[in-house]
C-alpha cells in the first residue's frame, strides 16, 4: 500500500476563483438583464503583439523541415533567449549573466518547484497577503511558514524584524495582490538582512514591467549584494501577455553557495540545474522563439504599449477611489488596486454588495491571506470601456 | 542559513551524454576526414507532420485577436485535447475518461513530479536497466529504491517476485533502453500483483506508438483492474515528433484511492489535480492546438508514416545483428535495439571500439544501470542512408 504525502491534507481547498465563478453565475442567472463587468480578472486580455506572433510562427515553420527542425533543446533554455533576457536586464541597468538564467514554462512552476531544493527544517517567511502559491507549495512539502504581516500601517510592504532569524524569505514586488512596490532603500534593507542571516530571498518580479519610475528597482539584483542572497522569478505572462503561451525565467546566481551538514558546499545554481535537467525537458522551441521576439526593440515597444493600456485602466480606477476618499494601495506601478472594503465590510460581504448593487466583480482579499479579510482587489485587465463603466457605477454607489 | 536538500548529494553526476559528446568531439578533432554516424540519438529527426504544423499555426493565429486570444487555460489541459486523447485510447480499444487525462509539457516532467504525491517511506521497485529519470527523481526526494533485475534470462522484462511486498512499481514498455515489450499475460501478472499488494504501478508508455502487433498492449489500461492500481504517462515526443514542441499527458484514474494514517481516504487523482493546479499553469495553448491536430485521423496517419520510417531503420539494424549472430532485444515494437557487447567488452570499451573502428556512435548500456554494463543501445532515429551505411561498417567490422 503506498503511503501518500499526507501534507496535502493540510492544504485549504483552493476555492477562491471557483467560488467567485459560482456566485457570479448564480447572480447572472437570476438577473439575466444586468450587465456584469469583471474587474477581478488576473489575466491579460489584449492579443499578443505582432513581433511575438511572428516569432511564434517562425518557430512553427522551423519544425517543418529537417534542416531547421528542433528536437530536445537545452533544459535551461536556448542561448538565444537566455542572452536576450540578459540584455533586457542590462537595459534596465542590472547585470545578470545569461548562464544564470533558466527558461521555463512559467514563474508559477518555478516558484513551486524551487521548494524542492530546501530541507524541511528552515524558517520560511511569507508575506500575508500574497499570491497563494508560495504558501501552498511549502505546505505540500511539509514545511512550516512564518507570516510577515502586510497591513495598511506598513503600506503592505513588510520589513525585516532584525530581532528574528530567517532562512528563506519570499518577496513579491510589485506585489500581487496589493500592488505595493518596494523602493530601493526597502529592498536594500531586505538584502542586508538576508546577507546578515545567510538567508535566501525568493524574489518574484512577475509584474516588474509595470514599473515606470526609474528610481524603483525592477529586479532584486539592482541592489548590491543580492546575487549572494537572492533567486529571482520573472515571466512573460504580464510583460508580454504570455499567460496562455507560457514562458517564464528564473535567475539563480552561481554565487549562491551554502554549506551542507557534512562540511562540503552546495550550490543552488548547480542544484536547480540538476532539478531542471532531471524533471523538465525545456520550454517549447516555438514559445522560446516567440519570447525572443518579445525582447527585441520593437517587441518591447509593443509590450510597453499594451502595459500603458492597462495602466490607463488602473489610473481610472485609482482616480475614482481617490475621489471617493477610499484609501488604496497599488494601481501605479502595478495592474492591481487594493483597498479596504467600505463601511467595515468583510471582503466576501463586499463582493456580494458590489455584485448585486453595481454588477462589478472583484476579488475578495480573504483569498490572499488573513490580512486580506477586509480588503478587495480590482485589476486593470479589462478594456477601457468596461473599466470606465464599472467606475461610473462605483461612483454612483458610494 | 538555508538548509538545502542534501539528497542531491546522493545523485550520480549525469555525465552519460556529456561524456559521449566529449569522446566524439575528441575523435573527430583527431580524425577530421572520418565520417561519424550517430546511432546513439534518442531524439526524433523527421520534421513535424503538416497537420500538426497547421494546428500550431492556428494556435498562434488565435493569439492575434482579442476575440480568439487565450490567456490562462485550465491547468489540466483544454477539454478539446483531453477528449481527443480519450478518443485515441478508444481507437486502441482502451476506455479512458477524458477527465482522468492531465495534459502537460512532457512525460519527463510528470514522471518526476509524480514522486511528490508519495511519502518517503515506501518500497519502490525500479527496473535496471531503465530511463534514469525514475531513479534520480526518487533519490532527490530521499527515497530508497529496490531494483528489479532486467537481464538476458528474463528478456529484460522483470516479473514480480510474489514473495516480496512492494508499494510503488515503475514499468516502462516498450522499454527504454532495451526495446523489450511486455505482453498481455506479463502485464496482467504485474496488475494482479499490484492489486494483491495494494501497490501503485507507474507505467511509462512513451513508446506505445511503435507497437504494431495488436496483441501487445499499448496501455496498462488494456489490462482488467489496472485503473485501480496504475497511473500511465505518455507523450507526443515519439508519437508525433514533439520532443522540441513539448506535450505529454498523464492518466490518473479516479479509482486510485488509498487510506491515510488518520483513517480518511486520499485520492491520487485529487492530489495530482491539486499539484498541477498549484505548481503548473497549463501547457501552451498553441502546443495543445498542435497536439489536437495530431490526434485527428489524418494527423495520426502522418505519425504512422514517420514511425514506419524509423521502424524500417530498426529493421535494418536488427537484420545486421541477426546475420552477425549477435543476440539483441527490442528493435521491433520500439525505436531501440539493445545487444550484448561483442567479445566480452564493457559498454564504454565497446563505445570506443565502435567509434574508432567503424565511426559509429551508440550509447553505452552502463548509462542505464548496473545491468547495462555489458550492453549497448542503438537507435533508429537517424536517416535511412546513415543507418544503412553504419550497418555496412558494422558488418565489415565483425
């Protein structure tokens, strides 16, 4: 009889989006004449840019002839893409060696799979609220989590507690769901803390392309010393609309070396390389060709135009909340707007209130952690018309 | 200081293909006039069929317009592909529910990731010789392995030892590297053994499309009772030449339910669903469109033509070995031919001998386990001309 991994019994049912879908379906069934607008979407809606499309078609075409056909590729990704991403970092003023960049099918896979490299016995800090994957993937491995409280007082940007030791620290900036962004000084404090504790920071920069202020770091490696303490996850999902096309990348610097209990040294870079070589067979060549086209000058210009479209939606939402004197977080360097539910409501209560009174769908903050219980997330991924209409209704409601 | 997963220290360096590349490079540098023929390739070489290409292009085209654009898809795969695979099983006389089929980026990922569902404390049987991923992914998780001896006496098809208990059993048929195929009676013995022991069989059928004899099972589910004891991994890599395009699928029947230590029941289907939903974001829509085209009538016809091409190469190799009275395994319902190294040589010794005397590259059996030390693998993935030429040289050498 196989003994199963009983840590799975400690996972909460992942019912957030299912429950939202259920409540919306029920409402629309009962109110077929009402137009529901979804500002809960965490997914892009604009089509891919023409450069990405061309790259993808070229990738497919290569598969049509023996002389250009691609079979198994390097598990780490093709050099052409690793180098293009290294150059993209360089454009943003950060030096990342192409050899430290691992291409994957997405940041979700990598943030989950990275947990395999660590022993069960570690002090792991995870912000609350945050993207639920960090918590669930650690629980699956039987690991204990210490939560870092994000709240209105710290602007949903928890800072290190210097009286406390940590081994592994998750940070997500710009944050999902709060949209809050660490500035350079704050990130430096985290890097300094990690170096002092010999800890590893797992830094999720999936939303970095939404940062427009050049003073805000788009990568943890913009901070001195970060290569000795940080792994960075990024993705083309939000940068280039690749949520359904699937391509991400993870930087594991060769500097990340830690002692093993037998006195030898172990390299996280070598371990991740071994993990990916053994349990992964590389990202589709076709997708990598599309991704490389994204990182060309024209490809990036198209990405910026798409992001500007979403940013304008975020501005419209933020403007409404400002006018209504509802305090919010994010919405500037992020596709997400996070605000306290009006009238002391809990997040699911507010969800129902907003759905029934304004036919607007958002995401209850409770889905992102205890600290989200009285908060609500709106996103900028719908189109202009719907976003304007939703905010008009919001305006009338409050 | 993070405590790392020290099980990685128990992994052998995965040097097999690197060492082959190194020795071949050295030889060609010293002998630039000699034409080296590679029959060590475990990768397809024919381009994709036109139907698959068309499906892939359509997938890309869908990404060009908001009305057809695809963002995040179901982590389990799109219903259109799960249903196409269910229909493919049905054509081969096996009933598999589309809801039990999980689409992924490849069987390598799935055979590796499935280990997460099991506790450290299990009796795990893995054949020797075999595809090294089963061993390495279990060692990474700190698991103990009991080897099932494959050898000339049992035709490299180890059978259950009824005096011994097992919890988890890996089987690969048609086998990599030996090409040996379990018949119906043999597989039935394994299924009966698993049911009697309440064990789980992890069945790798990646090479099933090479089976031409309708009497040989192409799926473990051709055996009565298998849905109560087996998970099956398959892939489009060898079926449709998707090694670089990346698409696989795993069947986890809902019948696979086992007791937990607290008396509750745990479903492997539900656990795998949770694992994939949490650590994976679905396979590229583009790739799934290409895969669905493979499973159309015309798409399958193209696959069969490509496989027939490789099978003719296998026939040529087998014919030569037969004429030379070298006993071999596989080569009929498999792209692999496995034979004992002539003149009592060890496999690396024979590798050098064949390279220097006939300029033919194969794969030393030692790379697949202890029992491969005196064996050698040739593959049928080169083209006809090279295969014929290599066998001509082989003929002259022995």
